[in-house]
């Protein structure tokens, strides 16, 4: 799972997650949405590998809803960090953070929430822009060291909102980190793109931990 732009045919992106399914579960609209998103991905040279993307049909959402997503990791440490996914409902898409290990479960993150409605072409464009914003989200690896140079605590953080993704202990030392490394994304993205739009979606699925 590298962070460099990956070349390759459209079919390498958003491959179907469940290889036990024999019959193609995609509707004509699903196929059109996937084809458009794949073409957009290749043309924009996303900073991830095709293997970091997936598509599934989620029975828990009803009506075999199509979900597409990306897994993000630290390409040096090979540590799983965070994943994002969106659901395609023919004339509407809804996206948010998802569980990394189980991409069927959604986990709310206000800054990542997205909802859009409209014709297919506009949904493809909106989905592509959303994923691209997430792929440029700055992720820092922060480390604290003891006097003998031994690493005592480290964490991965979405730095512009201070959202901790992975930690290796209950709490960090009460001082600034000794080392900060940008492992993904772009610290200047906010200055160029402006603040992301935030809204509360009309959740069509059961929220993780909810009823």
C-alpha cells in the first residue's frame, strides 16, 4: 500500500471485495457509477494503490446497496490507519469514515461526512472530489523518546483536526513529541482548497454502536 501515484487500467480500481460471489450483483446504474469513478481515478492519478480501494454490496443497508471505499495506511511502517467509504443510492451518495478491518461498519467523523444528490455524472464527480480530499488529509506520525533514545510512545494523527487514528499506549508524555513525520497527505491542502463543507447526513444505516 504505497503513497505514490499508481498507474494501471481502470479495472484495477475498486475491485469487488467479496470474491465468493459468483453472479455479478451490480445493477446497470452501479456499473455506470463504478466505470465513471474508475475513469476519474485514473485520470487524476490518485496518491494510493488500486489495492487500497474496494467495492462491495452491503446487505445490511438494504437493496444490495453499492459501497465503495479506500483504505489508508502508513506506507513506511505499513500500519493500518483509517478507511473511508460511500454508499451509492442511484440518485444520492452518502460518505463517512468506516471501520478499517470491517468495511461494512460506519464510524462517524464529522469532518469526513459527505452527502450529495443529483444525476450520475455529478455524483461521480462529487465522489471523486471527496476521495481526493481525504487522500490529501495530512497524517502525522508522532514519536516520544526516552533519554536513552528508546521509543516510549507513538501515534498517528489527522493533524489539522487532531484526530488520533492509532496509538500504542493509553496516553502520551506531557510534552511535545520528539519527532513528527508527515506520512500521508498535504499540510497545505486547506489553504488551497478552503475549509471542507460539513453537514449532518440523513443516515440510511444503523450507526456503529447505535440501535
